[in-house]
C-alpha cells in the first residue's frame, strides 16, 4: 500500500519546477503535477533502461501503440486499431498541431470558458481566431457548478473549424454526461466542426466516477474526433513529455501525422517506456489507492472552505486533483496576489483561464493531506487579517 502522506523534498533541483519557481517560503499549489512519486513499476522500468547503459535513439513501435489501444479497450470497451495511435510530445502539442492543419484565418477554434490556460495560447501559436463558449455558473450555498449554455454553444460553434473539448474539465473538474457529449458532438457534426478532445485527466476519477471518451459514443462521432491522452497526469510523469493522439479517421490522421513529422515532434525514450508501463495495467492498484486519497483530499478541501473561509465558494470536482475557488464576494480584488503576498501560497490565477476566471483561483490538491491543510490554514489566516 502506498503512503501518500509522505512526499519527497522537491526543492533540491537546479531547474525550475513547481517547488523552485517561487521563493522557499512560498507553498506551491499551482501547476498541475502531483507531489507523489510515480508508481514503482514505472520507476523500475526506467531503472532497467538506465542499467542497460545504451541510451540511443528510439521511436515508438507497434508494441507501444498496441498497449495504448488495449488500454482503451480494457477501460472503455473502445476498440481501436494500433494504427490509429500517434505519439506526440504532449497533449498541447497535439492540440496545436490540429489547430495548424485544420483551422484557417477565417475559421478557428472554440473553447468552453473558463478553461485551461494552454487552450487560450493556441490561437496565437497557430495564428487563428478563437471564440469562447462561456458556461452558465450555478450557485447553491457555497458550492458552485457549471452547465452548458446550448444556445450559445451552437451559435459559437458555427464560426469555427475545431472544438477544443476538455473532459474531464480543467479547472472545473467536470465529467460531462453521455447526453451532454452526444449533444455537443451532434452540433459539431452538423456544422462540420472537428472535435479535439483533451482527455488527459480521464483516469483521475473521484468518488469512483465513470468516464467515457466522446469518440466511443458512436462511429460517426469517432470519425469526427481527435482524442488526446497521456499517462502524465494519472501516473505523475509529466516531465517526460509523452502523449498520444487517437485518430481512427484515416483522412484526418494522415493530415495530422504529416504535420507531426514536418515539425519534428519526437518523444524521448523515457516517455515511451514510462507510458508503456503505465498503460500496461501493472500500476492499476496504485491508481485505485491514489484516487481514493485524492477523493479524501477533495472532501477535505470542500469541508475546510465551507467551515473556515466565509464567502468563498468552491466546486466539487468529479475528477482531477484541481479545485476551483470563487472569491468574488470576499472583497479581495486580486486573490492570486493577495495569497502570494499575505499567505505565502502560490495558486493558479483564475484570469489565465479566461475572463470568466476573474476573482477565482485554481488549487492543486494532489499533495499530502498535511501540505494541503497547511496551505489552507495559511489562506484562512490571511483572510482573517483583512480589516
């Protein structure tokens, strides 16, 4: 059994990381990686790679792609050919490739806001227009939730060529229902808009929630979808920069793969080996323990905010290790700066997730309970100091 209450010292690094970006007196609860070591089977596979001693060039092969395809079948009964899988250096690399080859200066991309800041960078990277589809925010007590505005969704989708779906959603933690996914997909197909689905958090499921890839819902939807997955978030190996695009539609895949090769987007050996081990199933018992721990951390976060942070509202995420906190009724004008200066806690500024994120913060609870509590205690103390 893994003891997630013990986390290694991450400050001993000469590079910039989650823990070295800010001064030593700042507790980092921002960037989306966890403070837990990767599961032992992954570490063992990397040790074996190093012990061999020859660290030459490697390209992803059939066995790796078959492992990814089998993972999709084992988890979701989604049967895909290994030929539909393409390795890329990250989910965002795959999204940027899709934007470059499928968008134009007249028809760009659509995003549901607030959403992961990387999505907002694509328009500039690919020099294409972006349209926003804001969620409808619902408030019940101190709990916030978000729903799709279907009228706005279809109105905005018409203007684009690709729809960037984030499922599970970052930073809101939503797992979209089957009904919602089908309706979004039908609207996209109706208006000839390609779905690019970021499913990087799809195995970080809280409360034993279930997840279904949007492309699994029908052959018609599958044909219109580029799915992006990675072991990086689930098994905490994001530093290896390895992800996979799953594109069953040969026509879309050919265009996408050609651009990947043109840009020289290769994945390093460590990422390939770690991903194969992660998706083989040998880490699944570790993952079950992790999701139980993250669920307990999520519950602790929600309960703490409810009891100790007056006027602060929070989501109850279905998945991920990311909480979304609303400070609009606290009188704190700039929450990110306030907590960094007064609590020495670094969170993710809601403004980077879109204009809907103003006065909000994203908090990473993928850490030990003790560190999570320390961060929340610092924040609560800083709020009480407001006169």
